[in-house]
C-alpha cells in the first residue's frame, strides 16, 4: 500500500512536532512525513519523541517559510514524490498595545503567518493541480475568527489567512483539492511562553497612557487564567488534524474547541457588530477584572434541565444546536448593565426567535436591595436595556415591562415558552410554573445560566458579579460634579456631611477629622443658638412663650420639641429663627478653618438639605443605612420603641431624597473597617480633585 506523503511546516515544537511524531509513528506505517523546521538543531526533540530515527516514515528538512531559497530547496527535495497533504503550521504571535508594536515585529508576523503560508502553498499547489488531488491544511486560530484585544497585528495576519483560504477553497473545488482551516483555541504548548509581548511594568510601555496599560495588564492576567483553566492538550487538538487528513470530504473550517462558540454566534447574529464588541470587551477585559469563567459556553448557555449533568459532558455539548423558542422571558433589576448582564442577555437573544419579554424590577421589589438608593431610575435602566438588546439582535421584538411582584406577566402570558433563570432564581422559575399551571397555562422551559464568579470581591460583597457589588464600589466616589458657585470661596473646600438618624454620620465625621479635615458640628452650634443672650434666644421665647424655660432661664428643648412636634407651621416658625443663626455661626467657623490654614472643612449637619445650607458647601456627602438597620440602632441607642423609631425616621428626609442631591454617598452598614476604607477612599479621591 502506497504511503500518504505529508509535509508539515513548523515542526520544532507544539502542534507541528506532535503531528509529525504521531503520523510517523503510525502503527500501520501509512504515512511518509517531511517534518520541516527553521532551526534543524531542534530536530533532536522530534526524534526523541519517536525514540530514534524512522527513515521509512520520517525525514526532517530545514525550511524557513520566510526564506525563498530555503523554500526552493525543500520543494526540490520533495519533487518526484507525490505530496498528498500539505500542513501549513508555521506561525508566530505578537501581543501588546498597538502603539508599542515595532515595524520589524509586525512585518515578521505577516511574513510568517500570511506570506509564509502563501509562498508554501504556491510552491506545492501546481503539482497537486496537475494530479487533481491533494489536501491543504492550515493551522489557524480563534484569532482569525474574532478580534482579540491586544492581538491586533496577530489577528490581522490570521484574518488575512482566513480570507486567503476561503477564497482559494472555492477555486480548488473542481481540482479535487480540499483546503481546511483548523481553528485552534488555547493549547498547552510553548506558544504563550514564547510569545513576543512587552512587560506591562517594563520600559517599553513607559510612554503609554495609564488606562491602556491597566487594560493590558488585566488582559495578560485573563490570558494566563484562560490557558490555565481551559487550554486543550496537544493530543486533543491533533485529533482534529487527523480527521482533516482522513475524512473523505473535510469541511473548510474545523474548530478544536467550543469555548468561544457563543461569541461566534453573537458575531453572526449582530450584523453591525456593536453588541459583539461589547460582549468581547466584557469577556476579555471586564470579565478579567472579575475573573474569567472557565467555560464561557456554560456561562452563556448552560444545559437546560435539572442542572445536574456531568460538567465535562456539559462543556463538550456547549457547542450543540441551541433550543429554539419563539417567545422568551427574563427578569431582573439590570442596574448599571455589567458584563454578566450582557452575557446573560446575549444568551436570551440567541434563544429567542420572535420576542424577548424583559421584566425590570421596580417599586417594592427594590426595597430590600443593597444600596437601593443608588439603583438607577426605572426609565434609565429600561432605556439602556433596550439599546443593548436592539444592538444584539435587531430582528427580535422586545417588550420591557416594570415588575412590581416576583411573577409579572410570566404567569399570565400564554405565548411565552421559555424562562431564562440563574442558579439563584431557579426556585423562582419553578414558582412561576406553579402559578402558570394554576392559571391553566403550560409550564415554561427553564433555561439556566450559570453565574459568573467575582474572585476579587470584597468581604462585604457577593461572590458573583453583581450590581450590588458595583453599587458598593460607588461608595466614596464622585457621583455627580461638585457645585460651581463663583460666590463660594475655593478655600477652604467645604464638605456638607448629612444623613438620617442612626446613619453613622457622626462616626464618618470623626474619621474625616482624623484624616485632617476641620470639623464643624451643626448640632453643637444648634445648642449654642438657644443659649440666653444669643440672637435667637429672645425671638424663640417671644414666639413660644415663657413655659419653654427652665428655672435658670435656659430653654428646655424637650418642652420646645413637644410644642412643635407634628405641627408644621410651628416647626417652620422655629427653624426660621434658629437655622439662619446656625448658618451664621457655620460661616464664622469656616472663616476660622481658613485662618488655621485648613484645606478641607466638613460641616456635619443632619438638616443640611432641609435648611438649604448646601449653598455654603462645595459638595454634599450623605451617609445612608437601610431603614431596618436604622430602626435597630435608634432603639438600642435611645431606648425607643420600634414604632417611635420608625416615626422619627419618617419625619425626616428619605435616603433617596438625600442621595439625589449628593456628590458622594457613604454607608456604615458593614464592619467599622469597611467604613474606614470607604472614608479613606473618598478622602483620597477628594485630594485628587483638589490637586492642581
């Protein structure tokens, strides 16, 4: 039986070495292999793989695909023998920000990856055409199907190879020459280690902007995680090459891994590419910050059913055909759309054929959310959601509705077929199906999406990527620009710190004082406003009568409080007298801070916004706490009943009203150490804003 002659380029390591060794060691001795490499000194590694020489099945040739003379010499050596299979495997990589890629490095990538393949095919194609038989197998990459960040030049070369081969395959069909691209993902070879790439901390990037340098550093971590957790072994990839060699009519493209299949499907489903670009950013860059999921298909398109399947089988089946549902429903808060949201929603779009119904949590469903005051308004969340969905799949009809209860239209809409759930919400999905049965409607297929873990979550944050974690990371940051008032002196810079009863405002003020701020306690100034002889004293007594006085002539604030409690008119009469006097004293204190050379002054005032004192400050900082926690603190501190504590809170401005007028929000819900870090973060960011 005549041997099948195979010539392979790039055999010094990795896939080329493995394929040459595998074919040469074939037990039936069916192949004659010409294993070529640029550096013949590395041929010893191939022979070691085989345990010695195999003169009948293996010949090692020197071939540098970028050197015409080397290619001509290899062609002459093979002349006279029928070349059945040509494997173009030689390739090099280049990673890094485009600004740092030298002309020489970019030229090398194209000379090897593109022109090396072109020239090698040109050398052996005429003989195949004359025989009207042959196979050309080209080692390509996922980077030829998808643009990978910081691989722009490498991907450009592989995209060019894809176009070259796709065009050539059409022409070669009548010659009975099969051309196959093997699309490799991460493989356990020396490719990543040998990859030309700059050190993110090295001198090569010293002139690069900090943001791009940070993204690049994050992407390198992502790549290392991706290779560590998902890379295929060479033997697994070789099976794809062997099938391309032995199958009677091999396809144009053979993909070695289904890891990137969902993103590939999204690329085809999204003609203008905007949603695809966002999803790629989320997976490769945003997800890198949170931790990349080991199997992206499982994250996007987990196996429908009971979720108890074999993980390895699930990963293998991830590239199988998707279920087809005309109408799909999904629910959530969808606050500040993040990477996990986008991947989830992309999966929903892939599952739906006609309509996607998205329920957006609102009203009572938000009350127990962490930092509910920072959740974006319903209208804004709905607009962002619609914009993203329409970018992903414009052909679908999107119905976005508010959810005031856990069920919404999912239990009444007869056209729905599938409900997309997560590990957390599966029980809710089962409850929906129970309600549907009670309403005489068929159950929905529950399609479960796995949650993306966040390995960098803080101790008080959820383990998954979540909006609540993102909201917590907003604490201490600038939510809206500071007030611009020409009448307000630039120094000292005044922070107005406010918050409801039990919010922990005072502890935050003390922490800011320790960091160097000049503190003004409005409550203490309020006491001073009632002192006999003060400008407000006589007016208060004249307005509310001598019965508010103690025997020593001082104002009994409890008696005065009882007179105004629940009476808005009397309360306004009191505040109209006292608040202007407190404001006057505050301005005196700000002047004192300036005299002492203090750069930052903090006005600690519970009624800052009610009194209109925000006109005296550059920024409003608000301390918030959930109502239930505030009630517990008030009861413990002041000995009040629960009803009295709630009544006190309801008489004050709400957290949401304060947050709407604030530049910075802080929260003391967690351990004191967490609060301390929040305050330090806010202080550090403030110093950056104040620095020239």
